[in-house]
């Protein structure tokens, strides 16, 4: 029983040591960021810290589709013109 208590004490000491190292690493990161944590967009992260997918409206998708089709039509027309 005493051996298991020694193991627990050793693990607690290791935990304290690792926490000190972590604080040092976090301090170094803050120093590299200019003492400001990296900004996180609140729209992309929910309160649980899990990031969400970005969504696009149907109108946005339709606009991009229309412009892409026009671009490819222009490309094909120029290609056909050069082939003649």
C-alpha cells in the first residue's frame, strides 16, 4: 500500500513540474505573439471551442456559378477562335 502512495506522490510532483513547464511555454508563445493571444473569430467557434463549418448562401453559390460559367464560355470561345 505504501508503494502505491509513493507512486501517487511522485505523479503529483511530476504534474507540478509539467505545469511549470507549460506556463513557461505559454509565456514564450505570448512573447512571440507580442503579448496578445492569437485572435479567434467568434463566428467560427462555438462556446465549447469546437469550430464550425462556414456556409455559403444559395445566392452566393449561384453568383459564383454564373461567373464561373461565363469565364469558361469566354475561354472556350477564344480557344475556338484560335483553332480557326
